[in-house]
C-alpha cells in the first residue's frame, strides 16, 4: 500500500524524518509530498525543500523506491493522492494542538474522496520540534544542531550565520 506524508517541510526536521521512517515500516511506499501552503510565509524555495529531503531521507529507502520525494503542484491533496494511487495520508501528531489542526483537514479529505488519515504519535524526543520554531531559534542565534539533519543545519547557518 502507498501513502502520502504531506507537509510544508520548511525545512525538514528530525521529527519529520522519524515519522517518514516509521511510515515506511508500516506501508510499502511512502511519498513525501511538499505542499506550498499559501497561508504560510515560506522560508526556503520549494525546490530547496525537495533537495534537502532527498539528501536527508534514508538513502536505502530512496534507492529502493520505498520512499520518494515529490511536489504537490497545487490543487487538492485528495486529487494528488488519487493520481499517485495513495490509500491514505500519514501525519505525525505531537499533541492535542496538532490533532485540533489536523482533524478538520482529515475529515474534509474523507468528505471529499474517502481518503483516510493515519496519525502517528510524535516520538518524545521531537515533541518540541517544529519547522517554525527551528527557523526562529536559528534566526535568533540558538542551537538547533540536535533537531535537524546536517544538510538543514548548513542551510540554516548559511541563511542566519552560525551561533
Ligand atoms: O505542514 P503543513 O503546512 O501543516 O501541512 C498542511 C497541508 C499541506 C498538509 C495542508 O495544507 C494540505 O493538505 N494542503 C493541500 C491543499 C488541500 O487539499 N487543502 C484542503 C485540505 S482539507
């Protein structure tokens, strides 16, 4: 079975990588799909987010075609999932705030096409990690090296300077 892990991935964090790796243990194929969310002010260009994902996801899973990286070119996520043959969306949830955010989208996707959403509980190591907090802390000179993979750290250092 194929599933889609959608998100902004602006940038990818260790929390995202954990969710994708765990999804790949449950499902045959995982498409990590970068969606440009117009309600969010973007930090990295989508092309850079895709490159970083390809650099940071496990090479064995990418090489085997078990995990792939793609861009959702616009339109509804349910239409994208139908096009790529995905049976469900997989989302990591760090707590009640994430569930409150995800739930209307999950219900709307079921309403639109019957597309299911599978929630994976966030790993305790990464419950405080979000792309937006990582960007803010890095911008203000804080230490984020334990929260993101090395290529992302290099990109943040290039954007904001090392602490
Ligand atoms: O990482 P994010 O930005 O919180 O992810 C939200 C995302 C991209 C999954 C959501 O905005 C989405 O599914 N967008 C695609 C457009 C769409 O289908 N909108 C209606 C969903 S109910």
